[in-house]
């Protein structure tokens, strides 16, 4: 049994998300929530919110509590990049890339 949660077009680079998700990959849900709560990164709040959604999906679909779940799969992919311009001296423009990403998180029964 596997429950999934997906968040798209997060206004953050996938690299910043991967810094956080590499720490919680494969951990139990309770331990991952404790780790995310005390991480100083904004990406930790995003991952924590997504983890809560996946746990809620597991409870709704299969009736399994968070103490029996672990993170089976978690990854961040790059999404669209918004191209913006910044004005500079003497009429020049510098390009500015605003990157976004997708986050996918799957939790499964830890009895496996």
C-alpha cells in the first residue's frame, strides 16, 4: 500500500529542495517530521507540508496511522523557469532566471 502527495510549481529551485529531502529519504514518518520541524531551511516547511498531505492520504485511503508509515520515495524535479530582466547601467538589461520545481512524496507501510 502506498499513498502519494505531489506539489507543483514551487517557487524554489530543485537544488534547495534536494538538500532537505536527501536527509529524510527512507526515514519513518514520525522521525522525518521531527527532523523537518527543526531544520532552518524554508524548503523544510514545504516538504513538511507535503509529508502531512501524504500521511492524510494514507489515513483516508487505507486507514493507516503515521506511526506505521515510512517515506518510500521522495524526489524534486525542475519545472518551468521564468525569465525576467533586471535593468542595469547605460540601458543594459541582465537576464534573471526564476526557477521553480515539483515535489513528489510517497509513503508506504513500514511492515514491508
